[in-house]
C-alpha cells in the first residue's frame, strides 16, 4: 500500500471546503477524489490547537516536523549498542535473535 501526501494545492482546497464552506469529511473526500479517512487523518494530525481550525501552511509545517523527527530515530542508539550488534551479527546471530533479546529484556 503506497501513501501519497496531500499536495499544497489539495491542502488549500481542503481549507476552503472545510473551514469556509463547512463541508463534511465525506463530501470533501469526494471532491478531492481522496478517501474520507485520508481527509480525516489530515485534519486530525495537522490542526494546530492554538489556531482556530485547519490552516494549510500550519499543516505543511507540522508534517515536515514529524518527518524530520522520524529521521532521527537511530541517533539515540549508543555506539556501544551498535558495536555489540555488529559483533553478534559477525558471530552469526540472526537479527531476529538480537531483536528478541532486547525486546524481552534479556539484555
């Protein structure tokens, strides 16, 4: 399943349809030729509580912040942990074995 982000134009249209014309999520989905769940997720993820409702520019900023945060996932892993994983992989431990050890708290 591939996911395609809403474009800037679609976000602007979403703002117009939701905030100005006050249409339902289902109707907006029909007009934008998107699933209503896509529209619902966009509104729930990208509505800034400090603002009154959905704003396209805010939506883009929030999306970019989430994307940036997602890319720093492995920066919190220590060099010691990385070295240990490399060593165990060289000893022919499978990734599944290593993941099970850390997940189960055996480490």
